[in-house]
C-alpha cells in the first residue's frame, strides 16, 4: 500500500480509504468488523464515516455506522493505528431527524461531541462538512442555478472559528469539505488566510469516477495549486463500474437493486459509457472495477480513493486495484471514451 500526505499536514494516509456507509443497513456489525480487520491487514489505515450513515438514511438508524466502528475500536484497541474521518450532516429535508441549525456553532459542537461518543475515541483526525449549507450544485447537479430568494447568510469565518476551537480542544485534528464547489473551497481558504489562527481546509471529498470527472473543471486546479487533495467517493458509481448491472441485470442484494432511486449512474448515457469502458477493460485483460479504480488513483489531485463494499469478495478486488498499473494504451482509450461520453453522471 502506498501512502500520501493529507493536504498540507504531515499526516500520512493510505491511497485507498475504507468507506463505511453501508454498515448498519446493508451490512451487519459483524460484516463491518470483518472489513475493518481485513482493511488494516492490507495497510488501509484511512477510514471514512459520517453521522449520516448508514445510507439511505432512516431516523431509527441514525449514526449506526459510527456506533459499529466505535465498538470495533473498543474491542480491538487499535484506534491509534487508524486515520479516522467523519462528517457533520448539512441541512436538508432528509436530515430533519438530526438537527435543523446547519453549521451553527452549537450544531458543530454537538455533532463533534456525538461522533466522539459513538466512535469511542477522544479525537477525529479529519472532520468534514458533508455538504454546503447554501444552495449550489452538488448531489448530481452539473450546472449552478442561482436562487435570488435564498435565505443563507455567508458564515465561512464563523464556521472556521468554531472548528478552530474544537481543534484547540484536541477533539479534531484537521478539517475538510465534501460535495463542495471551487467557489466554496476558495472562500474557506480566503477566510483562513485572513486569520491564520483558523484551521485550514485540507481536503475535499467529492464524487469522481470514469462516469463523473466534473472535479477536473475548476476544483482540480484548486487542489493542485492550494495543496487541498481530493478524497474521491463513488469511484465505481454505486457499483455500476463493476459491470454487474450490464445487460439490465439486477443482482439480488445489490445497492441499485435494493434502492432503485439511486439511479445517478444508470441513465442511458452512463450505461453506454459503462459498456464502452467494459469493452476497453476486456481488451486489455483487466476487470472493469480495477481499471476504474486504478484510473482514479493515478490522478495527481487525488489523495485517496474511497472504496465501499458489501461483501469481502468486493472489498478484496477493490483493494487489489492498488497493484494495477494502466498502460498508455488504456489511458488513451479512456480519454477517447470520455470525449464520446463526457460526464454522463454528474
């Protein structure tokens, strides 16, 4: 396993990150524990969770993923071996059961304290804002539509000051964003530069895959010039880029089969692109999943690729993608398909 440096810090993170959002709904505690054991054995010591998980959300399962992880930390005694990331949920209709005050100082403090208790730890290595409070284009929106009646009040400085106090208390070490835009990232960096006692944004956790390379437009330059790396989520597009749904197949127990409204990566253009990528992988003796993950891993702005799995077989295949090197022919083939089917699933 290779390791990268988290943002501008001295913290080392595995280039593959263990995603956890299915634990507590699609996966049992025992299965989650088995995945954690295996990941650590493979050198995957960077793990990502959120108070929102498991997803899809249910009020009665609120933060159950963090509870499962906390129990593992307690029984294993291996918390110090893990770089742990979590997130505060942003305001939205489907988070009404969590809280209604966004990233207000009270909300941030409450969220951190709750995660620490559930995770049975004294600190979180990377604490992230799961999505912006303001109206902008995230969760499948490629273009931005302005809302002149929006009630959001700009509060970048207040958010950083509150997070800075939590850093000073030792409850979190570093901070990051998720589902963010270039404008949002740069406003947070401006707020940091105006008062460098504030914590600095170190990462952005956004979707990035062969079916969604929109990060390359704007945010990739921010990542490279500002030393704020991408933590790429959905690198297999809800499993679509494993190829298991090709030909209209609906595997029993698979995520899109169970939750058909999770169709972000299943529109006709995405299906056509996936078929083309699958053919390219086959021509070069690669599995579609490993080619897809290897492509994400090789992008210079990506610091870690978040892989989630509902079976150990999937987790092993995804982890082994760290050993896959893509030839120039494969990379040229990927670019040709991308030109034909650009970002079918933003």
